[in-house]
């Protein structure tokens, strides 16, 4: 096959990165793989055997136009048979426009649960208002245009597959579930920095609106007088860090919260925590939940991604509704007060996750097989 990925992953231009290694595997399984992706200044075109990387440098405002123009040129120059876009939004729209009027098949990847109400919803009465980007409303509208035009759709969870079928019915092809690849190997444990907590929680992820870190802080605010020994480490960077730091100061949580920034040893740090906590408004899959389960740490999470599908509430994790800090606080207290829960939950979760990873197909040959089926589909 001759395949073009329309992507947004600048890390593939780093020859030492895991992302580059993964693309090499995809290229070997596919036959000939071209990847068109936004890249940092200074990135240049690369050819490594069957893998060919094509960077673009453009403002977000002009990204779709630039992607469409470059994708169209690559389709013609390399006799591309199939285009796979990494999302049904801007990249999917570029794929639709580049393949229009040709025999080239269009494949769309869906990595996020964009049909969740929390993809656009900002508030309810139980939690702080966390404004979601207006672009999300636009992206949902774009997806309504793009997905019915796709010859193949790959999703990362049954939750997303079911939501697409419920929304679009027979107007789309049946999505194929291929989860996110996660290594089951456990890295070395890393000690948490010195802290005064006797119960240390850890949150790992981008500091962006959809992660709803504010809800975790709100739960700590509820508990700080009765449980002052509970503390939180926040691992990750993002646009909301300054806002979160201001909120910590406003709510007088300075002694309960420590920001660690971006870390390469997040999986090691998880192993040193008493609990992993996540308050996301929506997730496509939930890679950090898998990593936390492998780290053998009790998990508190909102009902998103693979929760309910892989990790079951009260068997593997403690689950709470989205945007409900009081429910999060209740689950935190449950772990603090009940030693048996702290012991049993991670045992069940690790067993469940290892069985899941052994049963799912995520390797390059399965990605290539999905693309081959799309190419054969009329």
C-alpha cells in the first residue's frame, strides 16, 4: 500500500523518539508510508526506507488550507492510495478536501470522545466553571461533515464506537476498535520529592481544560480541615498551570499541592504515591489509567474512557461522575479510611489491565490490516 498520514505530531521528526520508532514499524507493515505533519521550525523532510516525513510550518488559522494543498501534491507525486487523518476535525477536513474527486480512500482516526457533553460543556452547579475552547464546538460540527465521507474509521475504545453509532447510525461505516498501544513493562520506581503528606495522591496529564484539575483542587478544599495530611502532586505542563497555581493560593492549598511540571519519570512517580487521581471531563482511551494500574496504585477517576469498559467501578477503580468534586472527595476519604480497599483495588486493576493488554491488538500489523480493509471497501 501507499498511504499518507495527515498528522500533528512534531515528535516524529526526532529520530530518537518513541513516536519515530512507532512510525518506522507502521511503515514496514504498510509498505510505503508518507506522513504530513506540523513541525517545529528547522524540521526537514526525511526518508528512511519505507517511511517518508514531510513537515509543514504554518499558523493554525491556515493549517487546513496548507495541509490540503500539501496532501494533494503528495497524492499526485507518490500515487497515494489511501489517506488516514489523525482526527475528524481539521486533519479530517484536509483529508476530505485532498481526496475529493479522486479514487483515493479516506480513513479517519478518532482518539477522543468528542460526542461527550463535556467536550463543549463548561459547568454545572456542583463544580467550578471550566470553560472549554470554543473551537470544540466548531470541531464537532466539522466531524459531522467528515465522518460520513470516510471509507474507514478507527476508534480507540468501545465507548467512542458506541457513541458514533448512536449519533450517525448507518450514515458511517462501522468503526474498528484499535486501542492505544501501552507497554506493559514497569519502569523503575521513582521517589516523590520531599513532602509533608501522609497520604500522597498524584495526577498526571496535560494541564488543559478537559483534564479538570480544578475539580481535584475543589475536592481537596472540601477535605483540608478534616484531612490536612492529604496532599497532591501534579505532573504535567500546559496552558492552565498559572491559573491552577492562582487557585491553589486563593483556596489556601499551598501546603496540600505541589506542581512538578513535565517529567519523563511519571510512571515511576506513580509507584511512590498512595493514590492516582483523574478528573477528566472526557477521554478517548485513558492511557494514564492503564499506566496507573500497572504501577499498582489505587485509582480514583471520573467515568471516562475505558472506565466501565475495561476498568470496572468498585472492582478495579473508585469512579465518580464528571464535574462532581464532592464525589471525588468521598472517594478520596474511602481510600484514606479503608485499608482493605487500598490493598485490593490495585491488585484487581493490575490483573484486569494485564489481561486487557494481552487480549487487544495494537501493533503495526493490525493498523496495516485496518487500512487494507479500508482500501478494499467500496
